[in-house]
């Protein structure tokens, strides 16, 4: 939502309920927030939001009635409250893949790119898995992967801060190793890391991330 729509949202959901909210401001709010808005005959406003529909009626004084404020509150309560605004960059990484997500929190859309480990010696994938279990990681192989991800971040999202999302803990915590590699060899990229968190990437959807 825009800043103006944020203020209108706060007024509608706040206490006490507003008695002086202008109808034009009410329309603008729904046009910014709802999935579908239709101005019907007889000063009626039909709003659809997350599968729910409500019809509001304009008063003669050009303000929103208390009854419509209550209807608006019920409609808003049926949908999740906005979690954030602006953009969010995230890197979801395990031992095989790194995906760079660029979330637009206002538009609820996401684009992503993917960096894949490419080993000339196909045994490296198997050896790395085995050695990881035995506690003898092929650090040089992982470093090449981490370096490729760092370069992808430089080229696709220069100067953007980002969150690192990993899968596993202890010896399997590739995300933590990735951050350590950034600090050791890519200080400019490491300085942009704002958080390190854990998620089951094997089952996570884009929305979960």
C-alpha cells in the first residue's frame, strides 16, 4: 500500500471508529488495497478482497457511515494484515543450489535466479556428500560455489542488502559456511548480509521463503 493508504487503513481499523472519513478517500484506499473495485449505480461501491465481497453505500454528506466502517473492518479482518513494504532480497542456499529471491512486498510478486553447482568431476558431488557426513568437507569445492553466488549477487543485485536462508545445522549448515566465506573473501558482499536464518528448503515454497 501507499503511505496515504496506510494512514487510511489505520483510521479504519483504529479506535474510536472514524466518523469523518471522506468517501473519496475510502474509494482510493480500496483501489490501492483490494483485488477488485467497482463503482455501481446508486453511489454503491463493490469491493472484492481475497475471495470476499462487500458493498458499501455513499452517504449524502460524502462521508463513510459507521456501518460501512464496520463492514470494512470485517472485510479487512478476513485477509492477512500487510507484513511489510518495499523490497526484500533473500538467498536460499544448500550444498547444491543457491536461489536469489527479489521480493516486492507491496506488489506481492517475486523474481528469482538460480546458481547451480557445476563440477567438472561428477564424483565431487558424491564425495562432498560423503565427506560432509564424515566431517571432512571439500572446502575448496564449496568455496568455488560460494564465490559464484557472491558474483551473482554483485551482478544481479549490486549494493542491495539481503537475508541468507539455510537448511540444516552444525556440519550441514551450508548457509553459515557461505557467510563465513563472504567475510573471508568477499567483504563487500558480506557487509550487505542483514540476517541468517534456517528453513526446510526441501519443502519450502516461494511464499514460505
